[in-house]
C-alpha cells in the first residue's frame, strides 16, 4: 500500500500502482471528469501514470495554470495530427503550450497554408477530439526514437533526439498519431470541445535565421464552446481599446519608422499630457513632500 498526501494535508491509502485518476475518483466523480493532469512529488505526471511510492499529489483542472498548459499542449498534438492528415508529407518540429493557447512549428515543404484553411483544420481537429482517443506516454530508447524519425525523414526531430539522453526519451500516442514529447497531457482527446486557430506566421528553426524557415500555426482551445466564445469576445473588446488604434482615431499621437517605439505626440495629445502633468503637480502639492521623499533626498 502507498500513502498519497493531498494539498489539504489529508492522506489517502491506495494499492501500489494506483493512478492520479484513481485518486480523483476516490474524491468525487465530478473531480475525475475535470482532472486534466497532475504533479507527484513535484514532478509532472499523466493522470494514468502508476504511482508506486508514498508522496504528495496535486490534481490540476482547467482552472489551474498547469491544467491549462496540459490542455493546450495536448491540443497542439491534435492539431499536428489533423495537419498531417490534411497535408501529407509535412515535417513536425515542436508544439508547446504558451500563455494563451499553443503553437506548432512545421515544415510544409512546397505546400501552403493560410487563414483560409483554418476552418477545415478546425473541423478535422474536432473530429479527432470526438474520437476520445487516450493520450499514452511511453518510454523509448534513443536508438528507437532516432530510427522512427529517420524513417519519417524528419531531420528536426532527429536533431532534438540527438541532444537527449538515452533513458529519458518518451513518445506520446493517441489514435494512430505519435509525437516526441515529455508529457503533461489530457486523459483523452474528448476533453477538447472548442478550438480556434488564431494566426499563421513564419519562424526559424530554433530561432536561428541561418536555419530553415518553418510555418508557425497558433491556436487556442477550451473544454466548452462557451469559454471560447467569451474569450473571442474579450479579444474583440481589447482591440477596440487598443491604444494605437484609439490614438490614431483621436489624432493624439502616431508611430513612425524613424523612431521605433517612440511616441510622436500631436497637438491634441500634448494638451492631454500637459493636463495630466498639471493634475499630478497639484496632487503632490497637497501632500507633505517629506512623507514621499527617500532618506537620501531628505539628507540633501
């Protein structure tokens, strides 16, 4: 038997080999349906990873930052799967989670992708998601990993693997798709209920302009369509409040190539700046300056 300590300090006893999902189910079915990933003794684990020793377990849902990372990283796998099916012959590189969503850098070769293709990719992603394919992490030897990607004719993955240590390499499978990955995944693809591809851009392999240029596809996903709708509405509201746009519309300031990052204030903008400065001076005059001066300033 093993003892599992939960964040609230409570300890539960389980058979050796129990998983994070088993622990979640012992707490409540509702939690089990929401658990995305977990951390055991400070190390990221899958919800299906067998636990064989005493330790502290943290369960993550989409409300948690680590849960979101696992959710979005898992969706990057789904997107890569969809893209491979729609664009045979592409070469995958890396697909991490980011602050808001995920991206995947891909070598499309002679094939092209644009925002006009987003809808069919999203549809394929949701089709894959509805299959509820389990994400399964498995260890492979360095030789096995190199052989797999050499057969795939993928020099990017080969380069990554050559810099890894034998015994510390894992693949993640779902359905017929396999990717080099360290872990942190959803229990299955069915958790993904809403997806949106946000943009496509160029990106150099490993950020080196001397290396091949890849295509970076950005996206975001959610466990509910309602969450995606609210997110897109917030983005639209943020665009309306973009200071660059408002400044131009109100003729307050402008930006020019001659001074990157420098604000060129127009007459109306100068009036606002001077008004704010006068306001701040008046507010400071109402205060006791000694209360806001540093010891060094008082000593002068």
